[in-house]
C-alpha cells in the first residue's frame, strides 16, 4: 500500500496519477459514510436516499485500493529484481513489508477505536499483507502466469463462496478467506485478490511495454458490459450495503464492474501521460497511501466522535441543507488533514532521510 520507488521518466506517471485519485476518493468515501452514520444508524432523508447512488464512485474509489496495491507490489518487484534475487533476500524483503502492514493494521485499530473496539479485527492492511505473501510465492515459483491463473480462480469461485453458510463459519481463517458479513473482519481474500492480481498484471505490462496495452481497456469495458447485462444492482441506501461488512461481499457483477471502472481509467491516464505534469506532489501522495489511510482512519474517527458528542447535529430535526453543507465541509477537512499531513511528513521527514542515506552512500564510495 506504500512504496518508495521513484521513476526518472514518465513510464509510471499514469499509475501515480491513478493512485493519487484513488487516495482522494478513499478519504472522501470514508468521510461521506462517517457523516451519514454518526448515531449508530444511517441519516436518512428522501433527497439523500434518491441521489445517494450518484455518490457510489466514492465507494468504487475505495474498492480500487487492492488494484493500486497490486500494481505497486509488482513495481517494487521489477525495480528490486526479486525474480532473480536469492531466496533469503526475497524472504526478508517480503517479510519486512508484511510486518509493517500488519503493524499499522493493528495500530490503526487501537488508535482509532481503542482496546474495546476489537483491536484484532482484519481489514485492508492485513489483506494487502496476505496478498503480498501469496503473490511473492506464486510469482517466485510459477511466474506471471501463476498470477493470471490465481486471479481467474478467485474471480471464478467467488459466486460459490459468497453463498456459503456463514452461521457455521466461525473460524478466523474462513472469515479472512471468504468473508465475515456479521462480524468485524473485512476485506476477505476472495474476491478482492482479483483486483490485486489485476494490478500486478497492469504493472507487469507497463514495465514490459512502457505503455499499458489497449487489451486492458477492452477487458475493462467488457467487464462493464457483462456487469450491466447481469443487471448489477445499485447499492441500496441501507446499513447493510452502505456501511458494514456486507459491502465486502457484493454481487459478482459488482466486482466485475469495479475492475471495469479501474482498467479504462488507468488506460486513459496512460494515454494522456505525455501531457500530464510530472509533479512530485502527485507521486508522493500516490506512493504513500498507507500513511494516508492511517491518518484518515484515526483523525476521521476522532473528529466524527467529537462532532457527535458535542451535540452540533440533531438527528431528529437536522435540515437537509445543514446536513449536506456539513458533509461537504467534513469531507474537505478530512482530505486536507490526511493529504496535507502526509505531504508534510514525506517532504520534511521521509525525503530528508533518503537524501541523508544517499549522501552517506556516496561518501563511502
């Protein structure tokens, strides 16, 4: 979910812009849901219920995080040349990143919800750590073809795993692999690894051809068409679909639609990348989604709790315009805090650390 690889050319610029957009949508989606869910149930209003569907791109932005994480994983693999590295070096590299992801995952749980809020719950950072491990093993022994096969298998078996009997699936491993709709664990391996694997394939082809092949655009558009033919249901305005773990077990066609939205988006940015400014700010934000996510979850939860406890909002008599204006302001504040703090941290801490390390290496030579 985070990487430190930089590029001297525009090969990866489209991916950097896509990750930047995904990060913004992720923060906006979290803020949107928090604002509508301040009292333990959704704030319902006829206007919001009618037009809530148009806010769903925010949700798809969050659901595209595995795709960007997969692309970042493969990008690191390419630059570190782990395909030919010694087994010990590969194991150390992957293990260190998995440890970081799991550490931040549990840190976010405790910092945002406290010890009483299920600090051991499974979410996106743990999922990406597991995806890193699985992808490294698959690519190490079976190459990129193994990633293709695993991605297709995960996508194919999801309609079956989605229908399993959750009442008897109390094992944590089962919940991690195929879902936990009534508990607190989210981001199950099936079906979301399909997006992670798709991201790996995008990054692999981007490195190989220096452009994203048009085949990916056609695959994405085909996925959208199939999803529409299957009459993909709109996300209903309810607690089960808008907030909670049911959102991680959507209809199969919704997974296809998410892939279908992501691939043409990356292809379009790749087509326009020669005209896109190569901004350091864009790369910094896109390459530090882990930090953005951590800041957003912690600060956003504290802020909405503060608003709820202050009595600023009246769940019975709140006018629509107040709710909408407050929601817009809340989204802007969360984006500013998450993106701004990450940029400052990267500019004044991480980048200086890299420069100091580079100077020490050059002096030693």
